[in-house]
C-alpha cells in the first residue's frame, strides 16, 4: 500500500475543482492510496480502517476472502472511509480514465459524509487516530490478560448493535436559544408520557398550549403555563422533586448501562474490561450512520460520478469502457436489490421532481396518472431539492417518503415470490406484486434495524438484569440468544432475563397459498429466557 503518484494526484485535484463548481462541498485535504487485491482483502474485515484493533475474527475473514478470491477473482474499484482527512483506496491496475470516474464517485461519498446530519458526531475528529489509540490499549491489555481480552471482545461485539446512536446524536443539534428548563423536560418527556400515559392528541394540545403561552409572554410564559399544570396535576411538583434526586437510568443503550452500572465490572480487578467495552461501543457508534445510509450514500455517489464524468473531456475514447463499468455498478436487477441502482434512480426521480415542482401539495393531491405524469411548473429547483435531501435524510426516511407508485411504474419494479413446482421439484420465481407499498415494505425490511431492547432494572430480582424486547414484527434469531445472554451474564455478574415474542404456528387450515405451500396461522407468544450460571431456561408468560 502506497500513496498515489503526483500524476494521479494532479488528476484528482482537477476532479475536486469540477466537483466544487457543480455544488459539492468537502474539505481540501484527502489521502489516496494505491492498493493490491491482497491489501483490500486484509483491510476489509477492519472496515478499511488500517488502525482498527486486532481481533481473531478479522484473521478468519482474511482467510475466507483469500479463498473466495482464488475461486472468483474480482477487482474492487475503490473504497473510501469517513475520517479526517478522508482516505480512499484504489486498485493498482486501474487506468487513468477509470480513476477519474472513481474519484468523482469518491467525492460524492466525501460530500455525503461531511454534510449529512446523521454523520454529525464524526465531523470533529479523526477516527483513525482514535482507532490507533484504542488498538494500542487492546494490545497492551492482551499482553497482560491474554485470551480473556478476546472473550470480553466477543461478549461486547455480540451486543454492539444495542447502542443508543440517536441519543448520542441528538444533543449535537440542540440550539442554545432552544434550551428548556429541566422541569419542562420532565413534564413533557416523563410525566405526561410515562406516568400519565397521555394520548397523543392530548399531548399535542399541551405542546400547543405551552407554545401559545411563550408566544404571548416570552419572559413569564413558562411560569404561567405551569400555574395551570399544577392546578390540573397537583402531584407533578412532588414527582419532579423526587426525580431530581434519582440517577437517570439508561434504558436503550445496553453497553453503556453495563459500563456504568455493572458491579462486576466495577471491581478493581475487572476495571480493564470497561476499557474494552468502551472501545467496542465507540467503534459501533462511529459506523452507525454508514450502515443507516447505504442506499442514499451509494445513490448519491453514483449520481455524481455519472453526471460529472459524462461532461469531463477525459472520457473521450473511453465511452464504451465507461458504459460497461457504469452499467455493471448501477444496473437494476430483476430479483433482489442493488443499493447503487435504487439510490441513483431515486436521486434522478427527485431531481426531476424538484425541476418540475412535483414536491408540494398541488402535485401530491393529484390522483390521475396522466395528470401526474405531465405536471410541470418549471420550478427548476431539482439540485437544490437534492442537496436538502442529502443533508437531512437516512435510508429509512428516504425509502419511506420517496418510493411511490410513480417510481415503481417508471422503472417496472415489483416484488417477487417463489413457489415449488412439484413436478420438476424446482423453485419458480414469479411477480408477486407491482404495488409500490409492497415494494417499499420489502426494501424497508432489508434495512439495518437493531432490535428495540429496553433495560428494566426495576423488574430484576435479587440483582438480576431484566431486558424487554419490544416486538416490531420480527422475532430474535433464536440460535444467537444463548451465546449472547452468556456474555451479558458474565459482564453483569448476575443472572439475566430477556422477555421477547416468539412465533407459534397453528395447524394448517387446509388451503394452499400461491407458493404451493399450505397456509398457516401465526400467533405471537411472550416468553422469558433466563440465563443463570450459564444455563438457559425458557418460560411462557
């Protein structure tokens, strides 16, 4: 692995000038390395962060990657990581014209990293430096504690998706002028929602009443507001005073909860384990936005590499080569999903919507297909609209808001199903639905969505830790429950209970579905798993 030569660097600096002229914004500094396929295989398990801590699973992934490459040789075009400065890697056999196209793609990623709000917590520091410090901590501990460090890493990584990423992100956007009193926060966040369980409509009325009081008298509005609150809820002040003396319990971030509350980890001889958990947690939080913006990020980069390279004079003589590479990256498969293709086509759809004024109420109220197709106010705000979406959306909102029937019809998208052909004993794929809602649900189901597990320390008995899985339509992967709970029990130092939902399949009703299989009713049963002394038990509620 080595830095690119001055010839290639000059080409890439020219790409930066053209990208900035088109509206992309990013820092001046960047690092580009030429790498071999062996380098890429060795860096991939570390998510392309060269300074990430060492772990035996990374070695296994490297061996697997080398084996796959022997069977199916392939050349990744590039990889870019969100650090300060951004670092990108280029295959050592790329010609100049390909590096130009790739660098436009990389600049799209860098613009996204440095302007999307979901990456806000990564803007102020260099993660490679932090990772190097953490790597040295892990190496020092491994020299002192031996294999126990890898056990703790294993336990921590099994729950590294249970971090309150949004809780870490939200304080970064609190405007100073929007600061509220702790009493007001308690009233709206705890008293009304948790203690009174106020219906949404009544809760919004209280919000409106507070806003009206502040609008009428900014200085005394809160006092006037609470005068009516105490008349309606005399007990509120006593509840607030009591809450002030109670330490806030972290209920969504299991790793943070263990670090702060485990008596086992608080022992002098186990303090080092906290350091390992903190390293794993910091690493997980750093990578959360990349996982949550995959479709948008790749779509944005693909949109810009096509837009910028097609008007670049360096494409001359390589039009066919570009078309072949570009089609391979952004082609829309008939079965399955390509995030590059889906994201890029959504970007073009939204660019057109902004240019034609299809972003407001006047267009959205139309139900006639032909009227929607020919609607055009000549607003000319396509790229302004795109930049706004790039800054404020994640994959979930992007898919939820913008995949509609117009989009699925335009690109002939559909949901596939499969059924068994009993005569030939093969699976047949068929078009199950062309409805935009079902296609949108399919894409949403493929997104990263860690389980919603809440910590309920008040429900634990004799020092045990009680976890509640809030069921959202998907049950936990049963084969992972035992090993994960063993790790949590060790880190907590006492038994652990997990309340969750499991599917119970009723006897088939006798009919056959479109897939040729008999239909069955599914009911959901709440169960509690208990891990005590490394023995797992299960009880139905």
